[in-house]
C-alpha cells in the first residue's frame, strides 16, 4: 500500500492491492480491511461518489464481489454528511465526580465520542470542555472514555480522570469484573422469569451496520443474563446483565429470542413482530434500553461501588403508558 501527500491539487490517490487468494468478497468489506482508518460509511461515500477505481475502472456498487488479486485506486474526498455541533458542557448530568473518575447519566441520542460524520456534541468532547484534559489511551478523540454506550442508549457511563484510573478501569472491564445492569422494554411474553442467552455475535454479512448471531464456531463469545421485572400484554420490562461487552449485544440477543426492543428500528424490522402499538403510545425515537447501574472497584480506594441512573424521560413516559394501557 502506498499513500501520497496532499498538495495544491488535492490529495494524491492511494493505491492498494488485495491478496492473491481472495475469495468472493464484497468490495466495501475488502476496503475496510485495507483502509482501517476509514469507517464503513466513509468508504461507501467514496464508492458512491466515484472516488474508487477497481483495476482501472470506476465502481459505484459497494456490494459487488471480487476475488483474487485486484488493484484499487482510492481518492480521498471531503465528507458529504459531516455534522458539526456546538456542544454545551452543561448538557452532561454528573452523577459522581472525584479525583479519579467521573460518572455521568448519558442522555439518549448523544454519541460516546465523535465519529467521521458527527462531532462537537459527544460525551468525550463535552467532558473535555467541562473537566479539562482527560487521558486518551483509547485515542485522541476519546478523552476519558473507558467504555461506550450506543447513541440511542441512555444511562450510566464512567469516564476516567487520570491515566492510572483509566488503566485500572480498563483492566476491570477486560477481566469482566465490572457488573452492568440495563433496563429494557421488549416485545413478547417470555416463558420464564429468568434466562441466559449464550450465543456468539458477529457483523451481519448482509448489513455492515448491524450485528447478528454467528454460525457455530465463529464470531465472538457473548453472554447475557436477563430477568423479567414486569409483564404486560405482549410486552415485558426486563433487567439485562451482559457478561461480555459486544457491540449491540443486548439488542441482538433479545431479538434472537423473539423479544426485540420497543423503539429499536435497526433490529425490529417492519413485520418482524406481530404486536403493533397504537399511535397514541409515546414510543421513543430510539431503543428502550437504559444503563441503570454499574458496579466496579474504585480505582483509588479499591472499594466496590455502585452508581445508578434513573430512567430517561422518554423511556419512563413509555413505561407509564404501558402500565396504564397494556395490562
């Protein structure tokens, strides 16, 4: 792989070659592997904009299949859909703050850190504005961020304030000694009051923006324990405790047992469940998933501590409606 520098005429094209033993692979997935610094969305934009050539010819279909050795020529272009917001540090609700860590109640819709398509209003950026320099062991764009929540998921999120605290917290997450508890409102009527879902997860081969259960022997280990807190007509309020930290784990696991989350447009496909809530129901514009509590060993005192966050307003309003109308 060779790259050029950017001059007055714009960035020099990047030339890349695939392995000779490549077997029927999608173009976009191949480029993700060759250009790990770019997101899948950015690569698709480049393909759609005619900025990618394959063996000398422009391509416009990210899903086309290739095999064997091929040459790509990629010309980087400005992002079309970059969203820059002016963030207010006071938008962060602080649950706890000390010399080692900060615990916030992340609102739904807020990114954990900036992405290639949005910056200025993420947890990481607002925390840096509010608290000053934070450790960046996971990247300069992720100050303080030890773990993430999906943009649509609300609730408890822990930030490290010092390098030592960051390292101590990361070790706990890797050792799986951190206990995370979520509340989820799901469609369906679970047969049992408690259950385990033990199924590996991988990227969905049909849609790179989604995760899916992996075939036996593939994917990454993923385990989730759930408990039924309340039952309604066709709905259930659950407590979920992921024992691993895979992307979209709770959403994928619950969907796999026929219990997709209310408001989850990514995993509850149209027609994917027989239950239809009336238009009067205040269904949130995001999945009904809330990180209600986290328990860990404080990096300074060594004490086992728990931090909790109340349900976000939209989730609470939906639950109140369900309690009144779905008995």
